[in-house]
């Protein structure tokens, strides 16, 4: 993971509150907090899902949502120390 991946995790946890399936955030919500294009974020989210640090949450109407897993929270805490 690089700095942008950790920045995405930080935004998801601290600004969007996406720490569980119920409180998961849409990609649009994450993008608006990061000033990032949806396509760029989506590619990053796929990579983070492959690493197991985020997962898909409960759908919000027709949109997928994403949340930080326990492994992702642990990885984020380790970097922040």
C-alpha cells in the first residue's frame, strides 16, 4: 500500500465513518471528501479489496458501499503510530 491508499483508509474511517457493513460509504461520498475522480478511486478500491483491507458493505439503493475491515483498521493504526 502507498500513501494514497492510507489516505483513502483515513477518509473512510475518520470522515465517512465506514467502519462496518452498516456504516459503509459509497464511492461518491469518499470521492467528495478526497477531491478525487470516481474512476481513480474505484481502481484503488479494487486493489484494497484484493488486499483484504476493505470489503463491500450493504448496498445504498443501486450503489455499492465500502467499509474498512479489521485488517485494514490494524494496518492503518500501525502506520499512524
